[in-house]
């Protein structure tokens, strides 16, 4: 199956009174011409699991015939008005979802079979909206829809709606302007995000409403839902080989682990211990791929700062060979992990955790009262880690500072989790923790960088390379590490003194 075409879709849908005309939008948002309608007949079959796992996550998967973009379409939510649409050409069995598409949404289906859930036929009348130079700004469509949904009881429905979709090159700020004009012309915003949801809306379980006075458990579960959503979104990016997607997946894993560890008195830590272990395993599987990305980028930037007269031989070509091999090995390992049964079972475990969370008695407390103790505990662990680093030197100090960095990251994630509860009270402390974490992150980069440079020098020497430049960079990394340790001590002083809420102790 060919690589997909990716399109950013920004649109809004509107209800329109039967028999009314299509509004004129000339003069709105730079529109100078509104073309006469072009008719397209669109015939689409929609696929999901029997439990609507895709729809519950705001995802649409369809096979559409007719119109200029006929093919398989996968729509992924970005925001209320924006979705990423991946398009593949038609081909293969018309009644079966292609294997690559099934694998692409595996983190959402959890291995459940994709089946036809609905069929929509749309008689579309599209009006192109263009500026004075003839450039398309948006397309206003008048859609006459007939829908049929299967299930235990069949459902038929007919309706008419307007859809305003911005051209991908248009300014997103134009959307509210068109919205006001359409509303003033008598259209009303549709309560449905898509035609499919209008047809099957009451069959899709509604997400729980946020409590007016959340409990400690509510706050923690909200954070876990967010991190799990980011993990699954990054999963799609990794499978598509999107830049930075491995990094985003690792961040989501770290936040899930950190939240479960920090708030183990809220979501029972004994029950979640197996999931924590599996999340740690998943992070290790992704580490080589991400570490290679970071190390290569950082090393090339450093090499660019070395005067040309101190760079001997084809070092950049040597680096390309070295890192290309490692990158390929890392990606192969990542994809093998994501297609394996162990990863699928981890996702199922996370899904079960969120559907039926093992909450403790502490979770029922009001958020402000129930979250203080875990937050105070993580702050104290950070303080103890810093204290343990004093008086050390060499490798022992570097290891200890790496531990401080990890505790700082956990404290920062904890502050982010409880932000809706404590707000401004934690802002300064959280920022000070972030500064410390980032400095120690740079320090750890120098530790890893020196080890990589040592290995490159050995490998380069074996190939007859002049590795003088690697030695030069090694010396610079050592000097930089010393500077960062000095900066950390100053930043730690500010963290201890400034903006620390009294309840942290």
C-alpha cells in the first residue's frame, strides 16, 4: 500500500432550514468570488470495531467513492476545528480494510476486528470561495445526505447540512469570520462533529462529564487519560515514521509511569505495579532509536562549531555511516515492539485501568486535601536526591545528578497533574524545578556524549580515520559538564528559597 497523503482539515458544519438557499460569502475574509456549485456524488462506507473504539476517540475511517479525493481516509482529531486526514488511493478488496490501515489504528482498536458500521451517500454541491487573484480560500458545500447504520436495529436518516472547509493554505483565523457570516445568514452550528457521529451518535458511549468539585481520584484519572491519549497518538506517528514521534511516545510513557508512581496512594500502587513494569519495558525498547536521533543531531551541531582546519578527513561521512546503521536497527526494534503481543497486552491493560480504575479511599477525598501528601512526598524525594549528590565526584557525581534530574522530572510532572487544583500556588516552584531539570538534562547529554565520542574514536581509528576532532569535542564536553554543575548549584539555591508553597514542607 502506497504512503498516504496527509491533509490538514479545518472545517465547521452547520444546520440549515429546509428549502433555504446557500449563503453568499463574498466580501467575507477576502472572498471576491463564490463559484457556481459543482456537483459530486459521494458514496462512503465507514469502519469501526463493534464497540466503536475509533469513534470514541474521535477517529473516522472510511472508504469513499466519488469526488476528487476518492480513496481510503483516516481522520485523526487535532482540535475542535482541525483534523489530520490521511488519504490512500482505492485498491484491493473493497469490503476489507487494508492491513496497513488496520495496523495503523491498532493502539485504538486493541486488536478488535474492524467491521462496516455505516454507509453514507452524499449529494454534494461545492462552491469554491476565492480571493481577487483566484486563489482558493475555502469551499462551502451544500450536502444532501442519506445515511444507513447497521447493528441490532437498522437506522436510516436523511438530512441537509452546510460545511465550510478552509483551504490548507488559508489562515485558520478566517474560520470565526465565516462562522459569524453563516450564523447571521440563518445557519446554526451543528452539534455533531461529523456526519458519521450524527448517524450513530447515541450508540457511542459519551465521555464522563467533569465534576464541579473534583475528587483527588478525578484529577489523577484526568491526567492518566491525557497521557494515554498522547501515547496512542504518538503510536500512529511512529508507524508513519513522523519526525519526533518516538520522542513524543517516550514522553507519554514517562508521564504515565510518573503519575502512577507519584499518586500510588490514589490509584492503588499494588494493582498498577505490573503496568508500571511494562511501561518501563516499553520505554527501554524505544530508547535506542530516540538516543540515536538526539546524539547524531547534537554531535553534528558540535562538529559545525569546530574550525574547518581542525576537522581532519571525511568525518561527516563516517558519522553518516555509523548513525545510519544504528538508526535502522533502532527503528526495526521499535516497529517489532509495536507489532508484538506484549505491547498490545500493555495497551489493553491501560485501557482496563482507565475503564475500571483501582481507586483507594484516599481518591474519594476532595482534590485539595487528597493531593497534598503525594505532592509533598515527591518534593521531599527530590530534596533527598540532591542532598545525596553533595561531596561526590567523578562518575559517582554524574550518576547522582542523573538521579536528581529524574526526581525533578517526576516533581514537574506531578505539579502539572495538580495544576487545575492549586494553580498559581505551584507556578513558581514548578518553574524552578523545570529549570533544574533542564540544566541537569544538558549535563546528562554531556555524559552520554563523551561515551559516544569515545566509541566513535575507537571505531574511527579502526577504519583509519583521524579522530583528533573527536578528542577535541570530548574535551569541550568535559568543560561544559563542569559549567553545568556550577549552574545547577545556583539554580538549586533559588529552588529552595523561592516560590515554594508552605504545604510542601
